[in-house]
């Protein structure tokens, strides 16, 4: 028997407990022994979670988990940085294995946790930290182990994807879509981490470490959220054959790694562009496998709980077979490779200029773009209101980010351009 203690009895904690209790027989059949939920620690043990917990399992004293010699695996599901980090380190210090869904903690403080676990000879499972029910961590650590990873593109925040889907399908502006997401429970009361791309960047940090063998590099991720996206830009994107998604991107090229999170236009026909609502998807391009796509629920009590329990089962098997460390938690040796600065990234771009409807305006704008080595692939100009500002939409060929920003800065100073230019990066097929 392997005994488990859970810290945190919220959404994911209750989902994990539900699976461990409801599917106890299934787990026993599949792993060959019993996985027993011995203790759950939470500050609130009175509130009904809709689960019948055996008597004596619930406690408000977290030390009953740390000090119990019969608990083998500690599951941290409280979230946040402190005291979660302290609890995990204490569990490791007591030679207990750890499972966590805490992507923010791992992305920002994970080095300390993984170093402590390696020194103590215990394992850290974190399948639930990225993309909920999608087993992407196991895919990266085991399924694609024979591949050099060329690129990863991920829709890994369900809140932002729900909002963008609502804006796309129902022509709802950002703030109204956000309010609906909050009402449905897809967005927190403070949605900053979701809508500003921070949550996505936490997850991308973890994926990039597994894909490229680099240290956890959250502070090197370029982050841009969706709060400035408008239905006008979504409509123009559609007219051009694209959909707007908040995308996590990491790729290796020319001896450098890209790490970026931002709204991205993707061709409508791409499978990942068809992933809507609160669902997640991760596209991985390996040199041996080619393109692979992983799709499923990226959050939720039971879907995320499923990922937590998969880690518990893996570690429990390793305990029983005396095979701790069989699959390294993260790479043992990190590569010394440069993270590319956003200024050096090469992309295609969508621009929306608010320009006066006067002769020669397009030639002035295209002239400045040309001066910065930015060539135009296509143009849309809507409306005719002579002497008034109208949207002028330009889709570019590939250009360097630094050149793009300098060009926009110069264009925005033109007397015929009203307000700041909107731009969105474009991935996928190149325009002929």
C-alpha cells in the first residue's frame, strides 16, 4: 500500500480526492496494489465539497501529513508561492515524494524544489501543472524522448481561449466576454494572470525546460496578453483567413531558443486554430515524429485531478519497484544556450492603421515599412470618408521585431495617422 496526503481541498484537491476514492478499485487493478488517501489538510474542513470523506482523513493541521511516517506521497494543491513552497520543501526534507499542480511556483521557484528533491532522493510529479487533463508532461519526458523538438505552439489557458472564442463567434467585445467567463467560473475575480498571459508563460517555462534542456527561464519569456484585442481586429483577421489565439511559442533556431506568449493570428484551417472555448491544445513538432497535436480540457476539478492521480500512480509504482528516479524529473544537465530577445525574433505581422482617407497615405506608410525591410503581402482598406480616419489593414511578409517596432513608431508620428497602430504577430503559412 502507498499512502497519500493532500494539502489543499479546493477545486483540484477535491477532484483528486474524488478520483482516489471513487476509482480506488480501478487504480488497484492497474497498479497492482492499493493507493490509499490517508490525510487531507485544509484550513476549512467544514464546507461540503460533495464528496464523502472517510472519518479521520480531514485535518486542519498540515503537520499531521509531514510527521506521519506512513505517508509516502504529499500532494500540494493549495496554489500560490508561499506557504506552498515551504510545505513542499518540508515534505522533501522529510523524504516524502511530492506531486503538485502549481505551475506558478515551479516556473518561478522550481529550481530550488527540484534541487532539493534530487538531493533527498525523492520524486516531484507535476503533470497537472500544464494543460490540465492533457498528459503533455509525460509526452515530453517519455513519449517524445527520441526527438529533437523543433517547436511547440500551445493554447494553454482556457480562460483566454474562451474569451477569444466568444469575441470571434458572437462579436462580443473583450470586457463583456470577460464578464461572461467570470460568471461561468472560467475566469477568476482577478483575471490578470489569465488575460495578460502570465499563466500561459508559467506553463511555457516548464514545457521549454523539458523540450530543450534549459534552466527554468520564466523571467526570459516575452509576455503579452489579450486585453487589447478588439472584435474589429478579429473580424479583419477572419477576412484574411486567420483566427486570433493567445499562443505560447517556443522554438529552436540558429542556436537560440524563442520563448514568447502573445496574441497570434493562425490560419483558420490549422487544427490548433479550431480549438475553441475553454479547451487547450499543444502542437509539438519533433524531428522524428513530425507534427503532433494534443487536445483536451485544460482545467477543472476532475480533469486536473486525473493528471494529479496519474503522477501519484507513477510514483507509487516506482516506490514499489524501488525505481525512484527512473525517469528524471527535469533534465540532469542543462544546455548553455541563449534565449532570443523579442527584438531579434522574426515574424509576419498584421497592422491596423487608423489613417486619414487622403491620396498618398498608403504610399507613405508602405514607404516607411520598406525603409525598415518590411514588405507588404496584402492590404485591406474599409470605408470611404474623405478627410476622416479609416482603418487600413496591412499583412506583412517576415520581418524582424526590432525593425517592425521602429517602423510603427515612425508611422505613428505621421500627421495622417490617428492614434497608435495595432499589430498582431502571424504564424503559419506565408503569403505568396
